């Protein structure tokens, strides 16, 4: 994709310096190749996205991203002995 993009830039530069029919046809061919490749890649990526949407774990992850809610749980807390607290009482003491 990067190679085709660079090719379009090069031929565009050629055409801007010299408005000949040959340079124009090269530019059009490069643009057409680049746009076709971009279209194919978009279709492929959309198919991958739809395939991942069938997976409940991936869907839950995407749902969390889209909602953007903050995590309101306390999570894992270590006490002074570097051991994870298993119940809420030690967590409150540590905080």
C-alpha cells in the first residue's frame, strides 16, 4: 500500500511539472491501482471486524470501549505483607 501511495505522489509530481499526456495516463493508472487496493483492504478489514463480532469476548471488549464507563470496583489490593486481600475488611484497612 505504501509503495502504491508513493507511486501516486511521484507521478503527481511528474504531471504537475510537465502536463503531458503520458504523465497524465501514468498518474491515472497509479491512482486507479491505489484506490482499488484501498477498497479491497477496507472490505477485508470489515469482514474481519464482523467475524470478531460473533465472538462474545471480543464483543464485550468492544462494548466496554464504546461505552467508556469508568471502573467503579476496587479491584486487587495488597496489604503491607505484599499479599492480596481476599475480603473487604483488609482492603479498607489498607486504604
